[in-house]
C-alpha cells in the first residue's frame, strides 16, 4: 500500500461522478481496502439465498442498476457473500408490514378487502401473496414523489436477522438508478441517493473491518474526553454519503489519509466511534489526532491478510545445483524447446496471447487478451465429420498468459489456463469448466505445463514472482519451489524432468516425486473418507479433507491457518462433532513429521479434541497416543507442554476404564 488515499477528499470523488452510476468508484474502493477479484465464477447469484416466492409484482420493472450490480465483476457480494451478512431478494418483493404497524391509509389498494377487525389476520396473510394488497408509505409521505399513484416499496436486500430491509419505491422502479430506502424503528428513511451509491456505501461499511486495522471506541471513553468529537469534525471531512442506518443506530462516516472514522448514534450503537486504517500507522495517526488513549490489545489487525509474494532473484541454476529438501536436482542446461504449432482452427484468432498443445496433438488451446479460452479438439470420431470448430469460454477477467493441455486419465482431456491476475482455471473438455479457480496468487502466471508421471497426472505453474507450484492431481498434493523470477516457459516430461526456461536459457530439473509430495499417500487416503457424512461445527464436514491437506503444506502460514480452521470445525466440549474422530489419525500422522510447519498448534488441536464429552472422539485420540508420546522429549518447549496437555486430556475420567 505505497499510495496513500485521502478519504477526506472522498466527497470530491463522489462529485466527479455526479449523475453516473458508482460502479467505477465501488471497484476502486474495494481494491484500495484489499479486496481482490478471486477469479472464477460467482458463488452467489441473484437466484440464490432466501428469495421469497411471494409478493412479487411482475408488472414492475427491475431497475437497471440492480441488474447491473448482479452481473458486474466488481460485485464483491457475489464472490464473497460472507463479507456482508445480508440476504438478497430477487426479484424484489413488495414490502408487507408483518407486525401490523400499518399506515393510516392501509387499505388504499382495496378499501373493501377487510370489512372488520376479524379479517385483519387474513389481510396480512393475503397481502403476503398478493402484491396489490401490500403496504406502502402513507399518502403525502415526504419520500414519495408528488402525486405518486403507487406508494409501495420493493425490497431487494435485508440485514442478516431481518432487523432492517432495504428497498426502492415502486413508483421509481422504472428509474435506472433509483433512491434506496431503509426500514427503521421510526419508519422508512432515505438511505442512499441511488442504488449504485447504496452498494458503494455498503462496501464501505463492511469491507474495512475485514481488510483494515480496526479500533472501536465506546461512548464512555468519549464522554471522558468531549473534545474528541470536536477534533473529529475539525480534522476529518465527511465522505459525502448519507448516514448509514442499521440495527437501531445511524452512522456518519468521515475520512482521512488511509483512514475511515464511523461516528454512530442511537440506542443500537455498540461503539460511538469505529476507526479503520488501511495501515496500522494510519489508524494510530487518527488516534493521536483525536487525542484517544488505546493499548496494543485495543487495535485489531486485519481479519484477512493476502499471502505475500516471494522476494526472489532471477532464475539462475547451473549443473550440479540441487534442492535442500531433495525435491529436484539440475541434470543439464540446454536450449529453449520448440515453439507450439497452432492448429489452423486457432491460428486466425485475434488478440491471441497464449497457446498450448497436448502430447498427441489432439487437443489445442489458445487464450486471448479478453480472457477467453478457445479449445480445438481432434478425435477419430470427429475426423469423420470434418474439421472441428473451436469451442470458446470466457474463463478469465484478465488476459490469458499461459495454457497447458493434457490427459488427466485415459478417458478424458483437460486444459488449465492462467491469467495476468494470477488465476488458474481447470476445464475438462467433456464438461463445463470448474466454476471456482484451481488456484490463485497475486501476480501473473508466466508458464504452465502438465504431463502424466509414474505417480499419475501432474501440473506445474510459474508465477511472475518466481514461485513454481507442482501438483499431483490425483491426491491434490502440492510442492512449492522458489526457483526465481523471469521464468518464461515450463515443459514437464513423463520421466519426471521439468525443463525451465529463464533469462539465461533452459535448465533441466530431475524431479523426485517422494520429495515433492511426501504426504501423497495420506492425501489419497483422505479421499477415501466420506467427510460429508460426518458433522462439524459448521454442518457437514466437507471442508475437513482439504484443511487436513493444507496442514501438510510446507508454507507455514498455510499450515497454521488450516490448523486454526480445523479448531473451529472440530473442537467442542460437547459430543456432536462426529468429524473429529476420523480426522485424528491423519492429524497424528502429520504430527510425526518433524518438517511439519504447524507442530505445536497441531498437537494442541489433537489434545483439545480429546477434551470433550464424546467417548468416540476421546477414544480416537487415545488410540494415537502411543505414536505421539516421544514428543515429551521434543527440543521445543511448546511441543513438550502440548504433549503434557495431550496426556492430561486422555487420562481416564470417572466411569471410564
């Protein structure tokens, strides 16, 4: 974050976009705070979630801005809905006053519908089904356009517990970017001047708490220093957005260099001030300017920190060089491999940026500057029908920079594509591409290759920062090779030789499969467990297999992060988490690897699984205790302490043998 963004000037950024949708500004703000396009397809669509099937008035148009938001690649909600904790509604439904707080003109749409009080409940039930009998703003309400014939509100989003709803006036449904209203304890209020501005404001409310540094200040702390609020208004400018109204409070946001300050009022305000900094230094500068007192523990670090890029020199290996972990050695240096011959079906593609061909020349692929991948497949059956045509898919939102074509097994063919944003996509030709990225890093993909080895199909990818990852595709095991920058091409041969072309030419690396993937057999055994039939703290335990695999990573942050995630899924004082017992043997096996990057925390995870009321989970940990007892003599004191905790939790309880 070398560039400092002064959010005190944000109102001017809004003014420069006056009269236009806020999508460009939304994209900029999300990137400024650290959100990155994850690649792949959205995980949430307009048809997902808890969409109501009633109260839909199909005669009303849907504002263009709402449809644009759903279709936009800058819609971070569709890729990361858990950042927002809101429910969406599509198509927008007509608001119904579920609590009977009707306005004085509640029967304006059908005066004869309810003739007495006994029919009131029926009115509410039928209003839920018939949008023409729904509620709306009182006649003459200041938010209604003059002489508005339709006073209803169209709901498109709700707070996660439905404490607040956001909608637009049915009378403004034909507007391309109508105003947004919010339901509050005091009735409907104006939230945003347009739909696109609402989504910009929603991102400003949600994302900084995940990607930025945070300090929350209670009202009592401000009461002791009343000048704080004077300094706030004197030193920082308002963002130019309307106060955010949610959960019985409204919050006005101010901005400064790399910082946002939310000033909340109302009975629901848990904190009077919340300060967000793009950097820790920016947050502490606000603290100093406002004259606040805080401790190190008060400042919360970002909830998500992207994996840092490697800091490597140029790729430069010579004969005799070898990896410290026995994963590869240099066999020879040589010339650059011959260029791929592009089939005529792909030769005429405009803006072609990458090409690949499989070993049998039966599958060819090309990528272009728009992110599309084009496949040309030749089979004996197809040859009888004449030349095959290319099949194209828009897999990327950045130029395609590398491709690899290969056979994952005897019956299928596949292509893996990489782009300038660091995203890998996997496409088996007999089905649709996988919707989620195969992998992603924060720098461009520079080379891809794949081949069938003695262990099965393998894939290798190089990124611009010099990191090369090599996957065993059957097991999902991956090795990280820090080879150096400037890698232009990779060619993997079936005998396990990886030809790497860099600034000084080509180098042949002889790969050692056991060194690359020491836990390959464990990963294959993980696939044999039906994890979806077991229960974790977040439901079916589908995620457990992948997390155990990440515990085996040679990247310390990846391994530790996986252990922490497994804590949340598998550790409980109760007995309902049935996924813990089948996970324990795998975790114990990883614990016996002295090279594991998360050993102290991993051993505590195993120990804490036993600290529960589940006899099955306790028995699973006791079963692996003999293979872990040598850890009492481990050189690391943290592991010796965790081993003592393990013994303590495995001790027989009253009534146990």
